[in-house]
C-alpha cells in the first residue's frame, strides 16, 4: 500500500488512517493500492466532504474519514437517513460526526461527482467511482458486518481486516464493466488533474503496487470504447467487421479524428501522422531527384546497423530504448533483417543463391577399389583417363553398400546382453532438488527469527476449511494448497504462526476468496494445528489469533499468529506485527 501525504495532515482522523496505512508497508505484500491525501472542501463554512482518493488497478474511490465524537459502541449504517450508535448498555442514539451531521453519504456523493468532472475535463474516463467511509473512534462493531450498503457505498472501521475488506469491495464495485485497468501513466495523470500537491509517485512505485506499466495515458474515451467492444464477446466480431469496413484504401490519408484535451503536452495522433507522411514524401522526392549511380564495388567491412524510426511518442517514459541489439546485446552480431534498398528507379537484376556443398557423411574407411578401363571409357574420354562423374558415382555406391553390410554384421554378431549392459552403464538422469523451505529452516523477517516446524501440500481445499470458507470451496475448489507452521519468540515469549497459500483458478476467484476470509465470522482455511499437527512446544490450537491476508494474481496468502501461552505478557499489537511479517514467509511450492 502506497500512502501519499504531500501536505501535513490536519485532522486526528487523517493521522490515524495514514498512520495505519504506513504501517502496512509499500508493495503488494498486504494490499496493492495507492491512497492519496486530497481533501475536498465544500461550502463557505469549509466543511470537508472527502479526505482522500483511493487508486487500485480496477478503478478509484473517494474516502471520507469520519471521526466519531464522544461516543462508543456498534455503529449501524444505512443507505438513507441518519446513522446510529448503540453502546453495550443503553438505547441507541444518533451518530455524531466531526464537522457535523450523522451520515457522510451525501457529501461523499458530491465528492465523487467532483472527482469525475475533474478527470473528464483532463481527458480521462474515471468509470464507476466507489465511496468508502472510514470510521475513526471508539467503534466496537459495525452493522452490516461487511460494511456494504450497496450502490458503491461502503463503510469500514480503522482496523486492518475491516479496511482491507472495504478496499476489496471498492475495487470490485469500480471494476464492473471496466474494459481496461488503470496504468502507471493513467494514475500519474489523474493525480495531476486532482491537483495533488508535492511529489507524485514514480513509475516504479506504481508498478510495484500492481498498476501495469504504460508510457501512454490509455483511459481516454476514444481508447476505452474500442476496448469495451473487444471485451464484450458479442461485440468482438462486430468490432472486427466495422474496423475492416472503415479501413481506408492503401495510400489514402487517414481521416482526422478530434482528440480530447491531452493531459500532458505531447503531439496529438493527427500531428504524428502528418509528420510521418511529410517525412516519407520528402525522402521519396530526394530519391527521385538523385542521379543514378553505378553500384559501388563491395567493401570488406562490417555492415552498418540498420537504424529504425519510430512513429510513436512516449508520454510518460523514455523516448526510445537503447540500440543494443535487444535484451542488453544478447542478440548482438546477428544479420540484419532488412537490408538498405537501392534508390528508386534502379533496375536490380534477380539474385540467385548458391548453397554451400554439404560435407560428406562420416563412414568407415572403405576397402580399396580397383578400376579397369573399358572400351566405353576410351570412347567417352580420348585422353586415356577414366571419367570423373562415373567414378564418383561408383565410389558413393560402394560406400553405401559397405555401411549397410557393416551395420548388419554388427547387429548379428553383438551379444544380446549388451543392450541391458549399456542401459545399466548409462548414468542416471540428474534429479533436481525440489525448491522450497524444509523443516528446521530458520528465516528472519522484520527482525523476527522464524523456524519452520511443519509443512503440508495438497491438491484440493475440500476438507481443509471451515465455516463459510468451506462452503466457498464446495462451489469452487482450489487448484493447490500449501501450508506451514512457524515458531518464533517475541521478547522471550513463544509465538506460533500459520501460513496458508491457496492457489485458485484465476485472479477474480482469488479476490472473492480473500473477501470471504477477511469477513469476521466467515471461517477460514484450516491451519495445521486444527488438523492435529504438532511440534515440540506447540499449542493445541490458535487462541486469540491475529489475521493478515494478501492476494497476488490467482494466489491468496492467509496468515494467523498467536501466543503459545494464552497468559503471555505480550499484547495483540506484537502478534499483529508478526502476522503481517508472516505474509513474506515461504511455504513449499504447489505442484503444477
């Protein structure tokens, strides 16, 4: 998670939220996303209606950090009307939020519309924008438990599980009917359009957060429409036939298509096309006016490299890659694919290629062949020497006959037991050691020393889960499951860490599994302790465990950590930090 706070944070809620996000660290180990502090003020009273903008590869969301004032208990959020909070004892009462009001949904709706207008003015199509409210304060619970109010309105508490679930639901809502992911250039252009102060994220940082690299801004209406047609199975054939019918004849100038206002200062597609056409016309005129020159004699020197011209302009990246013959010169020294042609009008005679004569096949040394002259030989060659062509033919036939006879004799005379002897003498194939950790390995993550105590690998998740998670696997089974138990010590107290890596058929199903396991009371993938695995000093079960999860492509990583001794002096904060670090712990590879 990449948190961007270019300006000093002004409210306690902002400091609390960004402090939590900063603790997750950058990259995709916990959640691949970007949260930028971009407050939006509405009205003459300076009332905030949103505090930040969330970017995920599937889309965007506006975030409101709602501080609960002098109240505690379970918050009941509704799509319409005032929100309420009910303490452990006593009746519920209207929720009191910092800045006034008891619901932030109206302000968030206006904030989402404002963001959409700004992006469209900059030539970017935002798609569906989710609205996420983060409750900060003494909030002990949430109704509904998953915080999904429908129609893109989501609520989360300032707690890792709830935040991750809110971000996952936001990405799912924004990704509906989205034909193209947000790229690195799209995010940088959007942050400029939303007037992010200070330094923006680098391409490398965005790429590390899961945004595909592109030097071009791709979220333009004229680019998203063809992408949407291509993404639709029904519209794929129609798009192909329309493109074929609309294609101009060879040699005709392309029709001018008005483009949206560019986000960055770069040539438009029409200007690029005109520049390429003008360059080609100038080169053709110069070649036609040049006098015909006789072909120059060949020069024994290395051929000059062919220089290629590009007809695209990079918006957010290097102008052109280095000319190093590809992949750092790996293919250097190859023959040029294209040779420079002669001037226009030069008549070039057809070329014929002479193939080199292949070397004669290896064969055993033939027995001497004695030749005798005949009358036919004398007639063919009056010089007295035997004909060369016939001699070569006879020699070749003799070699073939000797080879066949020698091979047949070897087959007849060899010992039948030789085949088994040769097979036994042949060295066995080298077996590669399976990659992955082994029991007893010690690893250090985040300053904590972990010891691998037990591992298990399965090709199914059926029977290895409980609760709603087991029901999820009953409908869609995983393609592989690898689990491990690690032990560690925090301030001298023993800790147990369960790591489960689940491989699903595709990324979308993996995100659905993570959303199920992130929800409170939904069960989980069974840890090895639950299935009876023990090691020296292990507890019987995970008690008061902390949880962390991450998804990378079709693979979901689920970590649970707990004190071995329930009465240990340490608190939940240390165990929570161990759970976050456990996301980086390795498990045995999943076969296939």
